[in-house]
C-alpha cells in the first residue's frame, strides 16, 4: 500500500511492524539497532520491537495491545480532517484484532465524522493460534463495516498488483472526502506467530502448498522475468544489494552502544 501513499500520509500498526517500517522508508540501521536495544535505534534502544516511531516518516508505531492502534489511527485521521490537508491514514490490524470492541467504536466515529482513514485488515487466516473460522462469525471481515456505512472489499494479499489497485481505490475514496474505507487483505504467514509458537494448529502440507503456489515475491519474480522487465541477473543484483543492507544494519546494531543508565529518566512524564 505504500505504493499509493503520498508524502504526509500516516501509518499506524500492531507490533508485527518491521516490514511496515522499511516499506515507508525508515532506515534499516535504526530499525535493527532498536530491535537489539541499542542507542542508535529509533527509540534510543528503549522501545524495542513494539515501540518504534518515526515522526519524519509519519510512522506512528507498532502497538502491543491487540487492536489499540485502531482508535489511534482514527485520531490521526481526525487531525488531518481538522487541518484539511488532504492526507490519509493507513490503520493496520489483523484478523484476530478485528474481534476487539474498540474496532467497532472506531468504525462508528470514523463514519460519523467522515474521517480519511483506510482500515487495513491483514488477514493471514490465523490469529495467534486460532483459525479465523473458529473465532470469527463472518467469512469476510470487511463486511463488518456495512452497519456503519463504511464500504470495503477483500483483496488477494498474495498478489502485489491487486493490492496496489485496491489501495489506489481506497485512497481515492478517502481523499475525496467520502470517509473511511476497509481493505481486507487476505494473506498468509509461513512461520509461527512468535519464536515460541511451533504452529501445530495447521499442517506442514498446508504451509508448503501456500509457499509453492502463492508466494507473492516468487510470483513477482516470475512476472518480471517472463514479461521481459528484468533478467535473472538483474534480480540477483537486487538480492545482493538487499543482503548488503541487512548485513550492514546488523553490524551497525552490534557496534552501537547500549543506552546509558541516565536514559532511564529521559522522555518520560514523571
């Protein structure tokens, strides 16, 4: 969705947020240093994975409390409406968070005030360890905006171009003053929810089938090569550049010092 964002648009998400940070242009060094609790991190090494922010890139954080970022996203959009600046806020949450009460309080207020917010449901089929069918009474989650008058649609999250097209439609709706829009992006995660999750609630065959047949990166690779847009050698160069960025960020994090003890008393209210 960053492909349809403009300068000044905002984003807020949950604590699975590192991809969002890199996509909106935050520096890999600062992200890796924060992940490892170092002074050179985006929150000076004191926020960790769940609490990274970038005012410059209009990234308003990952948030550890399930669904807590949804009303915050509406608040960011309210500020933009108040300032009449034409900006849009992307508010990301998952299929599990979609069952939280504050989500629907937010839908009501966002619709009532015609806020320029795109609610992006990252539906990867499993909340922590529960399949969507076992936790959610509706097959599609984007339809839950209907009682509030919020339009929405589902899109294949494994298809990069489909997501971009749906994102452009959602953003145009918000920028034209028509209020919020819901995008349910149907995607999939290959690994467990966390390091402590062996993911025994699904079969290995299911995961492997998704990897083999639906992987979005592999499908883009095939599309670029078969369409004559890039050669395998061109793509290998890009892969090499990315590996160099990752390795450099790891080295930066290792050499960045841990926060000084007196940092305990900075950036706090009391």
